[in-house]
C-alpha cells in the first residue's frame, strides 16, 4: 500500500505492522516458551520428541522471519545502489564515487536531483555519516516503496 504522506527526516522510517508487531513478537514469544518447555522437561527428566519438535518449529519461525526480512533489505539495498548510481550518471555524466558506502548511498536517495550530486561529492570526500547526509538534505525526495 502506498503512503502519500509527505516524507521527511522525522517520519521516513517504515514499519510493516504485520511483521514488526505480529509475526516477530509471536515468533519470539513462541521461541521463549519452547525454551522454557525444553528446560522444564530436561530438569524433570521427561524431555521427549514433542518438546524437541516444538522447539525446532519455534526456532524455524524466528529464523524465517529474520532471514526473509534480511534478504529483502539486502535486495532493496542493491536496487537503491543501482538506482542512485544511474541517477548520478544521468545528472553528472560520471559514475558515483567508489568511496561511498552502501549506507551513504541509501541516505543519499532522499536528496533532490538539485542537491544530490553536490551532497554525494561531499559525502565521498568528507565521509559524512548516513545520519548527517539525511540531515543535510534540504529538499526531501520521498521513497514510499521501501521494504
């Protein structure tokens, strides 16, 4: 779902409620409960295969949540790097500096076309942090398609 709210430094972070407030807390709660069952069963000497299976499924649930989130963010970062590299090439006729880190490039995506080349050069030369890059953006370019 596309959010048309004007974006800024203060509100650009995105949370996906189903993942952040339902899937991950339930997965973590289930995992912690499964650990409790394993400890209780082991302490009483009655650890059986059902408890081990429950623990395994709970661990898998947490890992699936973490891995799918991480993989989608890695792909998104690669797409942003490609998009911003192309944008810099179109705007300046030159490739984006190899001195820039992926985090800096991700922060630069919020800069307008007018300030992007200068801010990219400044970030490459002085090593601006991603937070400082975002704070330097005067004309915010929204990104409503983030994962």
